[in-house]
C-alpha cells in the first residue's frame, strides 16, 4: 500500500537472502575445512613402509629458546633409524606440531595430530601444563601416549589413562632423592623450596616433604612461568633465613633465581631439579656471570652426563648428532631428545612386525624396556612411571659431574635406596633389536 | 562508524500494527535462531572428527561475539576484556563439575547443563560489577579499564593457585554422552559442538529479542545521544550496566563451551589475543549485527585454522585480524553483514535502507 510496507517486504527478503547465504557459507566453510583422508589399516598411522608418530613441542613462545632443540634431536635420531633400515622395515614419519607451550594450542594441535594426520602414537609431547590438558582427549581416542617430556606424576595413572606412559624420573621421586641428599649432607641447615606453579613445583615439594617431613621446609615459594620477575619470592626466601634451597625450576628460572639472589646478596646452597640445571642452558641465560653463579650448584641426573665422553650412549648420540644435527651441540636437552627417541624406537621394535596400538601398550606394560638411563623403568601393568631414580651432580666451572651413587625410590612414601644394578650399554648399531 | 539502527526504522506512532510487528519480529527472530541452529546441527552431523573441533570453537567464539556486538554496536561501550569474562565462565564450569566427576572421568549431561547456566549467572554478576565501574568511563578510558581487567584475571588465577591450580589450570571432564550417541561412535568433541550450537541458537534468540525490546531501544538511545536519552528519563549508568552484564553473561557461556571443548581451563587460554580475536570477529562481521558476529567468528576461526596449518609465526593470526580490521573499516564499515544486507536490498529494488538488523 505504501512505501513503508513495501520496503518492509524488501527488507524481509533481504533477511531471507542473507539467511540463506549464511547457511550456505557456513556449510561450505565447515565442510571445506574437513575432508582429511586417512588410511584404512587396522592400526592408524601404520602402512606397509611407514609409521607416523607425532609430538607437540614449543617451537615458539616463552620456553622455545631452551627447548626447541629437543624435537630436532628426536627427529635426528628417527632419521638415523630410517637410514639404517627403519623399524621392521618401516620408516618413521615424525610430525612435530608447535604449540608454543600454550595448553589451548596443545589441545588443537593434538587433535590435528590424532584426528587429521592420524598418527599411530604420540611421542615426547612437551610440558606438564600443555600435555595435562589433552590426557582426557588421548584416553577418548585410545592413542598410545609415549613418554611426555615432563616428570609430572599425572602420567602414571593407568586406571584412568591407560594409554599414557611416563619416561623421565618423576618429580616426586626426584624430590625425594634431592631431599635425602640434603638431609644427609646439610644436616641442621634451614631448608626451603622454590618451584614452578604447576606439577613441577607441587610434585617436587611433595617429594621433598615426604623425606624431610611436613615441617621440614622453612619456606616454600612458587613462581609463575609467564612472569620473569622472582624478586618477591627470592626476597622471602632470604627473609626466612634459608641456607639450602631445593629448586624445581626450568633453566630460565634457575638462571633468574641465581641472578636475583646474587643481586639481593642472598647466599644459599641451591639444589636444582635435573631439568633445570643444564650448564649449557644456564650459560645461555647468565652469559659472562654463568661460571661464578653456578659454581657449586647441586643437581641430579637420570641420564648419563653429556660430557661423559666414555659413556657408550654419549658416544652413540654424539656420532648421530654430528651427522644428523650438526649445528647443534650435545647438551642435556638435546641428549634428552635422543634418549627419549631411542626409548620410543625400542618400544616400537619390541612391538614387532604386526604393529598395533594394543601391541605397543602391551610391550610397554610388560616392563621389558631397558632404555638409556642410569636406572630401570618402573613400567608394569599397573605402573606407568618411567625411570625410578637419579644420581646427584655438582657443577664446577660450568661442567657437571656425578658426585653420588644412583638412588632409586618410589612415588609414594617408600625409602630412598642406593641402586646396585648396572646401567645398560648402548646396543651395537645404535638401534634396539 | 555506522551502527545499525533498529530504533528508527519502525513507525513510532502505529499502535496495533506496531504490536503486531513486535510479535512478528519475535517469530522472525525465532525462525532466524532456528535457521542458525539448523545450520549448526547440519555441520555437527556431517563434518569429520577433526573439523567438528573447529565447529565447537566457532560456537564458543560466536556466543561471545554476539554479546560483544550488542555491547559495542548496540550500547556504544567497548570491552577489551571479554576473554577474562570467558575465563570466569570457564572456571565456574571447572569448579562446579570437578566434584561431580565419575570414576571414568565423565560428568552427567544434566550437571553440564546446570554448569552452563551457573557459568552464565556467575559471569552476569561479575559483569554487573565491572559494568558499574565501566559506566563511569568513556572511550579510551573504558578500553583501558577493560583491558586491565583482561590482564588482571589470568594474574589473579595464578595468585590464588590453591583454588585455581595456577598456570596448570583445572580439568573439565567431558560429558557422559547419551547411549544413542555413544552407539553412533560419537566422540565428546562432537557432542560438545552440539551443545555449542544449541548455546549459539539460544543466545541468538535471546539477544535478537532483547535488541528489539524496550531494553534494547534504551541501550541504543544511550549509544546515540546520552543527553537526549537522559532527557527522555533514562538512567545512563543503569542502561550501560545492564548492557555490560548481558554481554558478560554470553561471554561466560562462550567461555564455558570453550572449556568444555578444551576439556580444561588455564590462564593461558584466555589472554589478550582471545579478546582481540573476538573483537575482530565483531567488527569484521559488522558492528551491532548478531548474524555479523557469527560471520566474523567463522572467519576468525577459519583464519586461525588456515594460518596454523601453514606453520607461520604464531603472531600472524593477530596481525591478520589487525590488517583485516583496517581493510573492513576502510572498505566496508558495515562489515560482512552490512555488505550482505546492501546486496540483499539491492536485488528486489533500490532501497535506501540501512544495513540489516540482527
């Protein structure tokens, strides 16, 4: 009748049109993203001549400077295996996804690896916080989750997460070993703790308190991995009169803590978790002051030291590193990558020619894996923790050396004991049979 | 910057036709919401296991973006802290569901539904508080204040780590799926996408009607001219606070859906980049337009996906939003929805009418 109505009609039409357009575009967009193909074999990610495995790693972001080299070492070892016949004739296709140490991205990237790339298994997925975020997803999709790169005790929950197996000595065990060394060698001193505000700090302090008792720590301070300022925490440790600080910190924060302590004039004996004390890593942060600040620092190790040139594993990995990863020196992070990759290949080899996910899990649960560490693994049907102990080390002039026997313990309240066994030697050819 | 203008397009004096129109618009909003839901469901049922994750992300983004577009386009307030409001919803979800987890690490669907409602309510309350502060601020000061809220929340979460488990965050157990879906071999991601689609449908319907109600008109009046609105007897702070609270509530819902999809919450997930991503979705889609917010969310999620596959620098998505924002502001200030409406208007007859409404 009038303009109002007619234009109303035309607007209604416009609405319908845009509605349809919305519908179509969303449908197209959503379907366009998909359509990833995958093999139809019984075991996802396994073909006649390849095994696809994946890992989420911090190639960018806050922890990348220290850890991006780890997955390169893993890739180098897999390339070495591929050039030497592969795993039962299959070559390893190693897919690394960068999650920037951000759990949200880890969730996305792990989904990409499992659902789109259809990897057979995850190997060495990095970091406590990031990987914890995908444990449920891994369980739902029944993906073998070998050796997350972290010592969180969360990996050892076979009832809830049957597909996840730890590798590194967990932080409770390491905390117990560090604490019992402190108890023996620094009796009567005021002991405190400093740690990262996640499982690294929490599990570690739990281990320390198991040995020293609930009131064994005078003070316990936590830092946030995204806040590079630890003045407040170090100040409190200083005010509490701490003489020994057991530190569950990543290399960057160990360096920060040492530097801040020096600035504040806080002199204490630092006893640092294995993953936070690599002299090469600390030198990267502390530069010219590294030697002065790290002298006498006590730590521990569950792998042979990268500087131990006579060790069969170090010889092996140095050779491989020189050929496949030449611009990178063999420091303890790089060694971690090699050793972990070796263990993964050992498990894949043991799972046999007819590779299935169930078969791989069975091999891991059998407890037959030996690995390149100083101690055996804890693996059994109802235990998914990795190495069971460490040996104490001390840094002098930027070189770590082992200063104690190897100690082993459990992740409960069992005793810390000397390990009498002999560490395994690297196999001829560098690949497990 | 042009806003869509529902207040001026209807005849103010028509009595009963106006009422009919209102009922009419409620029906139409219902139909539009049903269409959105249907498209979403179609996507959930057809796409593969990997892509369904993108659908779930998209629904989380869309919930937040729709609320934000109502706040910015509908009420003239800006917020750079919506990611923090999402965090409030997400943490509410995690804290409520944790004690209700079964031995199999699942939670009953009813608990999930309750948790979603609770997330909305809690975020609404937080939004009220922030809205009270925000209502005193204008322009860049408001942007600054909401920005600092966005930065503060991750800090608070790590400070009170005995409640929120610090940087590592809290797990959010997946819902125990109905047997029928279990039998259809659905993974939790798909079920969460389904929940997200329903959340988007409900949010769309509610917001579309609020926009056309007296409340929505008051918000728009405040946006257009505060003095004129005051002269008409409106309380400026009250309208601004309610708008902020409603917008916050949808952010809480979006955050809860995101947490459900990610199966966990942690401070890293709700950083400034998320706030900026949602803001980009709103502007690219068309300020003030609900459909535009969905468009924008789709584009942002799609961009993230594509750029992530290309293995480029992790800051590139943020940079690309910035670039897109500039392009959109220069070339199509009405955003995607504005372009579509202009296109739609042009086809039947040349019309001088505005960009589309919802």
